[in-house]
């Protein structure tokens, strides 16, 4: 088994080096920059409109909280399910990993990835709603595979390319669901609980954790999207607030170190020379690479993953669901990841110049050490609870993503096969090495992003037209009676036009 895992790690390292090489990072960040520019910096100029029509309208707009269509979920449930998949171990262990591997400067590049990623996620969601359709059960099916197949596929010379990209995306999404959405999360739950109970190298604790998580997952996943959405609607807001409050308490406790922490982030991002000696461009590249990688691992902007659940929303306007995509990235990276970064950088557990762990522990162990340094024994328990909640809801969210990708490849009736495989892999995940699970997740993340980003770039003009159509009707109200752009599919367009919200 050790030889197999060693060989798997070597192969993965080779593929990962290509997938997360300079061209891929340029495509990832470049797409976000492109969509930011062509929409005239929409995430900034329409931030107030975004807030008012997403989380700000939670108690004033009924359709945000509740869906009258039994085949769809509410906008807030879509957000919670998307956040359940994005707010995960990447927000804790991933941030710690980025700091130790890329230095404090990696945090700055995570922010940049999030700022431009807001428009990548926005564009994905707009396209997801625009190209979604009803499946055999009457449920919405949407995602990158559909706008690749029906969007890119209908462009000149794009018919074959669109189909190939759609299949590749779906295959990568299925495997990514086993990695980032399953094994990587179970490993983190097992590791955090083992640490919290001082179980050392026990093999029994991880196995017990795997069995418990598998049973809980079965109870939710078997109920389909509605049960997943209802579960996440209850857990996600609580877990996010629970973690943010805990992190803010530590930041306030170490308020004197907040200034030096931000200074370290900006110095590290641009590698200003220190009195000790010079710095090379390679170090800047390392900070950028780890910041971008961990940023994408955390908020998933560019992967085309969360669009699959956003497409199940009861929303009528593609742009409105795009607004939820902007908020999703903002909440995940700008708020939650920043909280983790400041806890680590203000707690005295890393070297502020290099980001190196002073005790030698990394990843989840480093985050746990930072919380323990401030909360004592309770810190370990706090992280164990936070990681368990984050990781479990991520498993639920990604089970839906994998189901939709499987549905595209093999049909609606075969999705039960996928669900069985998914829950069985949970047991395997609890015995895997955490580093390998996270590295595998990285690779499939990158593989998913490539066809998805090609689709977003190719359809960027369509995103602009849909955005302009919404703007003149709903924001500027220059032409309130202009024909709305709801869907590329005539029957869906007609269905939405007949809806009364």
C-alpha cells in the first residue's frame, strides 16, 4: 500500500506541476481580470446593489428565503449549499499551508485571487442560470458542462470542442468530488478530532470518525438536494458566525500584533528587501503561486463547481444569481480566510518574515496551535468543532456537485450509483495521508478549472450582454420593458416570462 501511495504521489506531483504552472495561473487570474474589465468593474460599481439583493434582502424579499417551486431551492439555500462546499478546511488548514509555503505575502495574493474571482464566479453563475434546463424529474440541471456543450458548442467551429470540454469538465468534477469534497475533508475531521482527544497515532479514532461521518452523510445525501440544502441552511450560518467570532476574539486579544501582521503580508507579497539581505523574484512567484492556489482551493472561483447548485435556485434573473456568486467569494476569502490568517500571524506561532512555523507543525496543526496559544485546551476543541462542521458541510455540498456531473455523463437514473461510491470513499478517506489528499484535490481543482475557464472566456461577450440587459431594466431602469434575457432555451425563457414573483 505504501508503494502504491508513493507512486500515486509522484504521478500527482508531476501532473500538479503542469496544471498549476504559470499558464494555468495566468488563465485563472486572467479570466477574472477579463471579466472585471469587460463588465466595467461590476463587483465594485454594483457592490451596493449586490448587497441589497443578496444577504441584505434576506428578511425583506420572500423568494430569497423560500422557494414555491418544489423542484428548486431558495436563493439563500443555494448560497448556503455553495458556501458549505467552499467554507471548508481550505479556510483553516489551507490558509496555514499557504503562509508556511508562500510566506505571509501569500495572503495578499489570496485577496487578489478573490477580488478578480468574484467576477469569475459571477460569470459562471450567470451562464449557469442562462443555460440550465429541467431533467427527467423536473429538477434544474446546470453547470459548466451545459454552457460548454450548448454555449461554446454552438459557436463557429465549436460543436465538437464544446462537447469534449463538457465531458472533460464532468469527469474532472466527479474525481474532484472524491478528493476536495470527500477524502480531503474526512482526513481533516479525523486529524482534528484525533488531536483534540490526544489520541496520538491511534488507528481506531480515524476509523470511528469515518464510520460516523459516513452514516451522517448517508442520512442527508439520500434525501437529495432539498435535504442537503435544508441541512446546510441550518448549519452554515451558525458555523460561519461561530468561527468568525472565535477568530475575532483572538485578533482583539492580540490587537498590538495586527499592524505587524498586515505589514508582513504586504512586505511578503512584494518582497521588499530587508536589512538582512536581498530577495529574488522567485520568492515573489512562490507567494503568488501559493496564494492563488489556496485562494482557489478556498473559494473555488473559476472551478465551475458552485454554479451547479446555484443553477438549482428559484431565481429568474441570471444576474441575480451572479450577485450571490460575488457575495460567496467575498464571504469565503475576504472574511473567513482573512480571519484565519490574522489569527496565525498575530499569535506568535510563525516567523513574520518567512511564514515558517516556529514549532515545525504545518497545515491544520499550525492553525490548531494558534488557537491553542490563545484559548488553551479549548483552542483544540474549538478547531475540532469548526473543522468538523466545515468539512462535513463541504462533503454534503460536493456530493451534489459530483451527482450533477455524473448525471450529465450517465443520466439521471444512474445517480444512485454515484452516491453509493461517494459514501464508501468516506471510509477510505479517513485512513489517507492528509498531504496526499490535499495534493490530489489541488490537481483535480486545476483540471476542472481549465475547460470551465475556456468556456467563460469564450462566452464573455454573452455575459456582458446579459449584464447590460439586466442593468438597463433593473438598475438604471432606462428600458424597463426591454425583453429580458432569462434563458438560451426557448421553453425555459417562456416559463420564466410567465412567472410572477
